[in-house]
């Protein structure tokens, strides 16, 4: 065969060797904006740590870790060679490399550092673009801290381990490890999101706060973690418990992993079914107040669902824009052709809106004021509902930008697409989030006041935003049949919030295009249907990364 038949032309080069953080204008500007107002003395330190992480995330090595971790999914070993029950999950070494980098970068350490949530959210956003599956134990470990604080003694014992920057794989007594990871087990077969229907029983022991659990968890996240927060029925009602994998004396706790779930995506991460049969546990908080105790963990993981989806969206946009920049058709680079520019601009709007909202929520966590807590009560479930819902159609459209190349596994786009629905399902699917917003609207008027004050800061800056706020207020004033309208209401809340943030902080071309399409209705049913009169070139140029050859 002639050598000339193997000459490769008009293919995009591999997207490696770039800075995932520094090449993302919406992200870098957002981080620096929030730090400038909250902790300007940290600007240099945070910029440096995120730049180091961003370069690692964009490296060929990290991309190879992600590929290997997904092509070699975890394997369950229920017994050793002699028939002893061991209940261990084996992971490819690449999984441990990814986890180790996440932990050493402080992605489980937000609660005690200045501006910890903002810098951790930005880091989670950046590093998840290398591989999303390992983010599950990272997220659970981070989110366990506020739940454990319901018991100061437990928090004092476990929090330093959870927030450690040292990753130590393998099962051992927690006291002997430099750092630990946590998982969570709430869902049961018969209940799903209705955790009050849980039947796992907790029998108290003579020692105060100690119980034995009996029951089955239909979904247990990250089963090789060092500890788990679970819900079970104690004599006083549904209660939160801490279940360690290894007991202080070095013996294994009863933690029978029945099987690993065969999931659509998220292949690198193990999700399991677990049987408790006389499993030792420590109570966290009071009996009968399990939901109230664990709700802070759920809220934190819901925010991570928003971050995770925004991260996937940015990675999909980056891949699409990189391909379009280097691929030519019909005599010109794709990125310069009007219709492709419209598609990319539309994707860029979705990505920047998600990124900007994500950083605003993280900054609110850091502020910690009553006003910001009230704002988060509505903004987190609304953002979780909308951003995670937008992820799948956006990733699918970005995949199509690569044509047939995007449908091939080697491109990495199919893995992003399989991952994209997950965050909308985990930690309460769409209906759960929408109903949670309704509960807050009906029971916590201060939450709505805080939300309206937030979006009100942009009033008068764009007539389409003003009109959308007016329409939203009309929707909220009519409570008749609001449950059936819950998704519509929450969607409008999220879009108004995103629009208000972009009007205040994004370049005029971005804010104008977002308000015209998402709020003004000048938009079709698919991506790439923005009004042609907008400055789409500026929107696309802002979304392009620097580096990458």
C-alpha cells in the first residue's frame, strides 16, 4: 500500500498540554471577582493552586488516567481464596492516581479554609474535566463534614481525617490512616427518594450512641470508603448513623457488598448494594432526626451535582470549539462558518451561565450569613434542577460538532455523554428538586426574599430580564395548582437567576445573547438557533481556550 494513503490531513490535533483553569475566562474571572470582594489577600495563592491543578487536568497523563479508569472498571471481590468474606472492590491504579490528586489538591477540604468553598468548587470544576467518576467519593467526603458536626465528639474525631490532603488507599482502622474517604447510603428498594420509608433497623447497644444495624441499601456510594453516613429506623424514629468499614480493633465491620451496579456511565466509580447484618454503627445527632442531620450533607452534594454538570458542559464545549477551530469544510475553518458559530455560541452561553451560577453558590457558602443561607435554600435546588437538566442536551450537541469523530470512543465524547444524565438523578431527581423548592417557598418566606433581592440587583439593566422577573412574580403569586407547575416555576427561577448574574458580571455580548434567547424567547428548540443579529463572534471567542497544541 502506498505510504501517501496514510497521510492525515484536516484532523484536529490532540487537545493536551493546556491549562483547564487559565484557559477558561468565565471561571478565572468569576473566581477572582468573588475573591476580590471576600479575601483579596488570597488572590495570588488561589490563582497559583488552581493554575497548577488546571495544567495537571489538561495534561496527557491525566487524560490517560481517565481513559484507563473507565476502560478498567472496578471489580467486586466478595471472598478471599479460602472462602472468607472480604467485600473488597479493586480499582485500576489510574483511579487511585486521580483520587490522590483530588485529595492532595484540597478537594475534600472546604469547611475550615478561608474562601474554602469557592476555591474547592473551582478545583472540583477543573479536576473533574480530567475524569468525572472519581468525584463521587471526593464529593461525599467533603459533604460529610457538616452532618458530622451534629455530634461535636464525632466531628472532632473524624473531621481532621476527612479534610486531610493525604490519600491513603486500602482498608485499615481510621485512626491509623493519614486521611479517609466517606460514602453514603440512604436509598432502599422500596423507598427511593422517600427515605422515610426506609426499613433498615437500628438496635441500641448498652454503650451510649452505639447500635447494630440490620437491613439493605439499594444504592451505597463508593463502597471502598472508610466510613459511611446511613439512615436507619431506631426506636425513636429515622436516625443518621456513622458506619465504619473497619472497627477500631482492626476487624472488618459487617458490610456485605451484594453487587456493583452496572450503570449507563460513571464506569470508573463503584456504586453498590450493601447488606447490614449486625453492623456496628455510631449515632449522629438525635434519634428521630436523621433527615435533619443528614440534610446538610445532601445540600452539599447537590451543589456538587451542579459543579459536576457545569464541569462536563465546559469540557464538552472545549472539545467542540477545539475541533471546530482546527477542522475545515467547504473552504473555511468550521469555527468561522456562520451556522457553526451560532451552535458554538449557544453552547458557550449555556456553559458560562452554569459556571457563573456555580461560583455564586460557592461564594454564598463561604459568606455564611443568614441572608446567604436563605438564598442558598432556594438557589441550590433550583440550580441543581436546571443546570443538571441542561447538561445532557448540551453535551449531545457538542458531540455532534465533531461529527462521526465524536461518536467514536477515542474522542472521549461518548464518555461525557454517558456521564451527563447522572447529576440530574443523583441526590434527588428533577421532581424531588422542584418539590423541594415549593416547600421552601411555602414554609420559608425569608428564602424567597433573599432570592428576589439577589435577582433584583440586576433590575433595570435589561428589559427582557425585567420582564422575566415580573412574569416569575406572577407565577409565584398564583399558588393554585402550583405543584403541577413546579418544573416550570423552578426553570424560570433558575433562568432569571442566571440572567441576573450574567447581566451584572458577563461581557455585554454574552448577557445580551442570554437574555434575548433564554429570557426574551428569541430562540428555537435546538442549540444553534440564536438570533443572527447578536455578536456571536464575541461569544465564541470568549469561550475558546488558550493553548492545547
